[in-house]
C-alpha cells in the first residue's frame, strides 16, 4: 500500500507514471531473482540428491531473509511524504517545517529557497519587513506540491515566516491548524480505525466526503479486482504445475520454463516503463486488456492440445503484455483516481483498493487449480475477464494522464479539464484540500 502511494505523493504529474511504475520494476526484478535462485538451488539439490537439508528451507527462509535487508536500510534514509504531512488536520508549524525539509531532501523545486529564506529571517531577528520581502516571490511557483505547502502555510497563519501571496489571503490562523495535543497525535490503533471509518464514509457517500471520492473508490476497487481476476499472479505461481500438466516431467525443466515466464515479466516492466508517460491511461489499459485476452486464449489452446511450446509462448506473451500495461498502469491509475478523496480519505481509499487487490489475488490463486481441473478450455474464463478489463478502460475510467493529483480530484468531482490540464472550475481544483481544514 505505502510504496505506490508514497511515490505518487512525491512526484510531479509529468513523471508520476514512470516513477510509480518503478514499483512494478522492483517487484518484477525480485520475482525474476527469486525464480533464478530456485532454479539454481534445484540444480544444486539434484546434484547432491538427498544428502543435504530439504530444499524448501532455503527457498522460504534464506532468500526472503536476504530481501529484507534493503527494506530495513531504506526506512532510515527515506524522508516522510510532504503531501501526507500537509494533509494532516493539525498542520502546525512543526508539521510545516517537517514537510518543507522533506521536500528539500527530495529536491522539490522551491523548497531549498524557502528553507534558506526562513533560516536567514530567523538569524536576522525575525523582522517583518525583511520576511515579507523574501516571501513575496514565493507565490510564483509552478510546482503543485510547493503550491500546496504555500497555501497550507498561509492557512496556518504563516507561522514559519510572514508571507505575502498574490491574492493577499487572510493570515488569520485556522483553528484546525492549532498545535496538536498528545491525544491528537496518531497511533497505530487510531490510524487503522480511521482507515476503516473513512472507507465506509466514502462508500456511503457521507456529507463531508469530497465530491468524486465515491466514484474514485469504485474505480480503484474495480481496477483491483480485474487486475487479479485475470489470473495474472496465478499464472506465475502455477507455471511449473501447468508445464507438468502438458507433459514436462523434469523439475529442472519446469523451473527453467517458469524462469522464462518470470523473465517476460521483467521485460514487460521495462516496456511499460518506456511507454507509461507516452500513452494515455485509457488506451494503455484498454489495448492491454484486449491483448491479454489473446495471450490467455493461446494459453488455453496450448493446454488443450498439450503443446508445451505454445503454452510457454502464450504465458510469456500474456505476462509481458499484462505487466507492460495493467501491471504498471494499475498503480498509477489508482493513485490518481483516489486523489478525489483528498488528503484524509485518499490514503484510506488506496488501502481499500490494495486490500481488494490481495483478496482477489488470493481467491484467484485459491481456485486456479480447481479451474484447471475442469479442463483446459476453462482457462478461457480468464480471457473473458481480460475482455472486461478492456471494457472498463475504454468505458468508465477517466483519462488522467498529465494531470496533477489536485486536477485528477477536480476531474472526478465533475470539473472539465482544458487542453493544458487545468480545470475550468477553479473552485474544484483544490477539492483534495477541501476536507483538510475541517475538524474530525
């Protein structure tokens, strides 16, 4: 849940697609490395016969343990998401300064200038005239995240340094941004409870939920179910079993062919990374769904006629196309459509969509063997799901390529985008900020 959400929050609209797609790159690379490790361990185990420890102990113990090392390291060097910090109801001076320093670490344009100006103002003794002169140029930023910080800073009464904006907004402190008490600070229990409450409020269309949030949740959950219901994960998990069903009895050969399928996943991620920012979201997922249906049809035919080469080709084509389109595009689209929930509800909506993704994946994997036992032609059911993926993309899914998260929220709320990607309804542009200043 956290990785694609974080990447979308710290990236600009122009690079969001490629940056969020890097999440899928990491998954594909890990899957390929795990398959290679299993293949090499199997070869070494075959050479030693049954003289050593059981092979599964290495596969489920040693390999995953090694993979946790970089995850632990990154936790100590990764800055907090500035957009998440700014979305907190109690956005006080501490939160504003923390978010600004995070933006500086992430090299967000304009952040370094503000940090230096604030430091210089504090060293000068806090003179108001000097501060106003320094902050007068801040309003000209074209970076959406920096603009959100400026607006939140003014809404909080400019606690870090007196600030002038082009529209001379009122600097009266907002009661909602008062300094947090210990009782208001987040805890694991409060966060989890808040996620469940927020998701139910969005689903029920509560009055204080931003416009378009309910639609965004429906789109995100639908995309999650379709993403897994086509057997995209099950095909990788049961690759060896499917090879065995068509006559491949050698375990080493099964692992080798499964590694080839995993390799196609990695190639698909690279292809997707190259096209994610060049193709609109609707054609990317729509054409991808149609091509996935063709690949799954080949898988069904190869299984029916026990043609291992055709089966391998169909599986590889399906995985490559799926990852290049839906694999990369899903995470990007979900972060964009859930932006309609604003800072408070957006994260909860993403959590709900990701939960549905894993639930759908589990159900598909749980029933996959039963489906294959019905007969090879039963695999055509997954091709039907892929057709529904194309219908979903060309139908209700909005086109969000090139829009900031605030503009995506406005689009889902009913605002119409101009050719430059801005909304013709200025009041809707910051719908993602509308709830952030209200009390719980």
